[in-house]
C-alpha cells in the first residue's frame, strides 16, 4: 500500500473513533445506567459503519427504539428520547448515504430517520390525555436530519465523481499502454519484413552469383568478373538498407532518402520503382529470364507505395531464385488503373532447382511479409502455384498520390 493510502486509512479510522467517542461521552452525561449501556452500544457499532453501513444503521435504529420504549417506563430514570447520544443515528445515516453501493439505501435511511425523529417528538404527558406532537422540536429535528443527509449525499456524489475520474484515467492509461504496445508490435513487424527482404534477396543473388563465378572462373574470367561486380553492388545496396534499418531502430526516425542535417551525412538511397529494373538486371545476371513492364505515370505513386511495390517484386524474384533457380523465366507487370496499382508476377518454374524438393513455396516469411505489406497499404494479395509449373503472385494497392 502506498503512503497516501495508509494515511487515508488512518484518517478514516480516526474519524470513526472520534464519532464513537462523541456518542460515548454524550451518554456519560446521563445518570441512568441504561443510557450508558445504550450509548456505548451505539458507539461500538459505529466503528463498523464503513464496512457495514446498512447493518450499523439497523442496529442504531433498533437501539433508539429500545431507548424510546424504556424512556416511557416510569420506574426507569432513562433520558427521554431523543437524547444527545442519539446523534449516533445521524452518524449511521450519514454512513449509509456516503458508503452505500445501492441507489435506494440512502433514501431509505433518510426516511427512517425522519420517521424516528417524528416518533421522538410524540408526547404522552398523562394517562387519558391524547398524544401530541411538539411541532417546533419536530421541525428542528427534521431540519438537522435533512442538513446531515444533504451534506452526506453531496460528499457521496463527490466521491463517486472522483472514483469515475480515477477509473477513466486508469482506463486511459491502459489504452495508451495498449496503443504503445501495438505500435511497437507493428514497428517490429515492419523491421522484420525489411530485414527479411534485404537479407533474403541480397543473399540469394550473391550466393547464385558466387556459385556461377566459381564454375566459370577458369573458363570465362570475364563472366566471373561480371558476377563478382554484381555481388559487390548487391552487397553495397544491402549495407545501405541495413544502415537505414539500424537508424530506425536507434532513433525511430525512418527517412526516405533525404540527408539528415543533424549528422551531415549523405542522402540515403531512395527506393522507387526505378529499382525494379536494378533488381531485374541482377536477377538476369543470376541466370533468370526477366521481362519487366511498368505502366505507371510519373508522380502517380507516393514514396510509401513505390516502396511497397518494389519490395513485393523483390521478394518474388528472391523466391524464384531460391525455389526455381537459374534458367527460370519471370514476367513482371506493374500498371496503375483507376487509382489502383496492380502488381502481377509470374514465373514458369523451369529453373535448375525445379523438382528438387526445394520448390515448396507455400507459407514462409516471404509470402507473409508480402501479404502484410499489401494489406497495410489498404490493398489485397494473392499467391499460389500455376497449372503445370511455376508460381503466380497478384497484388493491388490503392494509390493516394495525385
């Protein structure tokens, strides 16, 4: 428990004890032992007024009824009801109004005290004389009762308002934490997709190029040199992309190819649809037959949409390299139609790895990443094997740039 909570509980206990002492001291002013007994019982019951307000109210009213009945007996020198220690009735009523969790209990408690005070003003001076009501005292008691009831009700309303505000703040804090966790999850997923795209594609190209360079190193040094240049260029682009991803991880500031004035460094590589031709050339150098058609007007796509389209095409080429191998043919079609970018990538599955057991492309991080990219952009994604051999990927992305 916090220090403020412990302090609040200590104050509450002190208030309960103070009310009980007030009632007990008031009872001691009367000479009859019954007054002290009844007042002490009322004072003792008030100690439980916070936990059991309704029960305490019933007990105090019952003791008050006993006091009223005994005060009419001539043999007992009991104080006439209501006595000063009957303030316990008001304290109990205040507890019900302030601490009760039901809506009807405060009104029931107020009505019960009004009836009890009315009964206390009924006088029977002698036998054969009609009972009468002391109207002046009745108005005083009722005024005091209503004052206490309204004060307790105001405190009750204020407490409920404070609790609702605290609950609202608690829920707002939980919602904020949930939003932060969701944002972190989305960011991790985005970084995971970027890492997969960069590493998987670059390594696939570099491995195939290295294998090709090793096989023709002695027979055709020129082809080996070309393969090594492709490996170097692919590695440099992969390092640039890795630097961008690491910057996002460190600073949470993904840039889109513009220089950062804070560090004065060179502008980072801006990934556009022009990069599709670059990865297509590298795929050709790795042994694929790639046909590319891009029918998108200049300025029709935002940078984010161009990045999404490029990553989908890049991952498709990576999958063909990994699962079909050199010799496979790939047809890439990108066109913008009625505010939607349509991506269509098809391979014939006729590479050197086809049928080797490596070609199962269902599932995997690549397809998951492409689907997530398309759906995050508000589009759709479909992928599956073609009739006969090969693989077909279709994606549509709504464009927002004008």
